C-alpha cells in the first residue's frame, strides 16, 4: 500500500489511445494525469475535489501502443483547500523492466464540501530534502501560473 500522499496507476497503452502515428495522444496522457491526481487528491482530503490548474505539463518522450504506463501522483504541498500534486508518467516495454520518464507536471486540486464550498485539507509536511525542494519548485510553478492569470487580466483585459 502506497503512502497517504501517493497514488500510482499502471496499465497498458491500448490501440484506442494512439494517434495515426502510433503514439499515445497528448490529450489521453493529460486525462491519465488528471485521473491519477484526482485519485491522489480524494485520497488525501477524503473529499470530492476539482482541478484548479495544470502547471508546466511537459511531453518529454512519446508513449507507444503496447507499452506499460505508470502514472505516479504525489501531494507535495497543501494550502487551505488546495492540494498541489507532482505527477510523473513513465513508460516501457512490459517484457523488460525498464521505464523512462515521458511526462511530468504539477497539478492543483481544490477539496469541496457537500455544499460545493472549499473544504479545509490536512497539512502535508515534506520531510526529505527532495520533498522540500519539490515543494519549493511547485510553489514557483504556482506563482508563475498566477502571474499569467494576472497578465491576461491586466495586460490583455481578459477576465
Ligand atoms: C477551481 C475553482 C473553484 C477555484 O476558484 P477560485 O476562486 O479561482 O479559487 P482561488 O483563487 O481562491 O484559488 C483556490 C486555491 O487554488 C490555488 N490556486 C489558484 N490558482 C492556482 C494556480 N494557477 N496554480 C496553482 N494553485 C492555484 C490558490 O492558491 C488557492 O489555494 P488555497 O485554497 O490553499 O488558498 C474555480 O476556478 C472553478 O470552479 N473552476 C472550474 C473547475 C473545474 O471545472 N475543473 C475541471 C473538472 S473537475
């Protein structure tokens, strides 16, 4: 059983997941990221949670049909109602036990109460040095995403 802040999905990339070039659709990978991080947010908060923002999603390598896919979502920071999650996607041939990183991103969820209002979540406290650094990077990504919101509003007049 994984720790309370971690959820991992493992499955095979199917023919219905791929585009004409035989590679998994980017949108499919985003769906897997959203699903694994929803499961991670729900596990941590024990509540229904909604996606607030996906920050810094990166497509590093393609995933091929028939490959084993591993999507790991872990809480790296919590706010009042927000849960900031690091997601890494790896894939590889199931006959060999070698995986490469194909995607990574930060994704933020907000826990909701029964009436749909933001619900407080338990605080996640990073312990290892790596967890502390990951939290720091997640906060930089959040600040950048919030600055983008501000720029759209203030520089372009888009609400
Ligand atoms: C998600 C939603 C409720 C947020 O409402 P909001 O008023 O903009 O929320 P806030 O600005 O108060 O931000 C909420 C939290 O997210 C954090 N946040 C806001 N923008 C963020 C961003 N770009 N990146 C990371 N975190 C962010 C805030 O810091 C805040 O954290 P806190 O609760 O710990 O203080 C609202 O935007 C919404 O309903 N969006 C649609 C959600 C949806 O349909 N998702 C897909 C289906 S689940």
